[in-house]
């Protein structure tokens, strides 16, 4: 190999390593909804991703009672986060991490996340309709607007396995007042997944799944064998 070819190959190697290092760096995102809710809560302050702190695991604050992971999503990491403010109240959110991408989603201060469903998702790009691998994280919230009204919301975050597309979020379901949990969301889960939630302190002893009535106590005998 002559000297010129060696230098060209060496430079190409350095460029490749630089690109790999740049891609390996975690890309941080804040959903539009989180920015709006958090900024409004703190008096229209421009909230950033860096304003949130990860809540220690032993605090058990804002961690959903049920986290359901379907096949192929073991590497998705979920953390509860907060913006600490001693003058008023802390503001909470959820941070989702996957493949060097980190996104924080937060909603109204009145939203309480109780179920998270993580699953793989086929994302079709606009216009080209290219099929890309993605992760969909759906958070089922209890929304309490005071006494006694309450209802459910399902907010989803989509993380796409392509740096050309930023993660995004959307509200999938918003139920009528007094409907909790969301019937549509519950029907989307398997019976085992529904049971995992109903068997917690936030669940119910009696519930309807796909037009059939179930008792949580009876299901314990099935799923705890």
C-alpha cells in the first residue's frame, strides 16, 4: 500500500469512528405536551430536558403500579423524573430510554400514571411509507380534576430506530368523565396483563374484559399456579 492510499484509508477510519461516537451519544428530547404543561405550571417558564431530575428508586414516587413489557422491549428503560420546587410543588414526568434516545413525557399535574404498556411498533414514514422499527410506550393515566370527577387518558410516546426521526407523543384515548379505567385500553391488553393491574392496590375486585365479567380473586388461582 502506497503512502497516499494509507493516509486516505486512515482519514476514512477516523471519520467513521467520529460518526460512530456521535451516534452513540444519547439524544435527549422533551415532548411538546410536556414542555407546554411544565412551562405553564411554572408560570410560562421555558422548561428544558435538563430541568428534570431522576427520582431515586427507593422514593417510589410517580412510578406506575403496573409496567407491562411485551416481547422485544426488554432494553426499554423507564424512570420517574421531577422538577423540584420548594416554593410550590414538584412537577413529575416519565423518562423513557431506548437505543441512545431519551425522551421525557409529562402531562397535567392532575394526571397519575398507573399502567404502562411497552411494545414494538412498525412506524411508516410519511410520503415514502418506509417501514421502520420503533417502540411504543403507552401510559394509562387516572385524571382527577377534583372531587369527585375522574376519567382516564392514554398517552403514547413513539421512539423510532432512526436518528432522522425524533420521538413524538400523542393522546390516544380520553374517556368520558367517570369512566376509569379506559374500556378500550383494557380490551387491548391480554387477560394476564389486565390481571397484573387489577391485582395491585389500584385495581378492582370485579372488572369487565372483552364483554365478560371477571373476579380478580378467582384469577389469582389461575395466574399464581
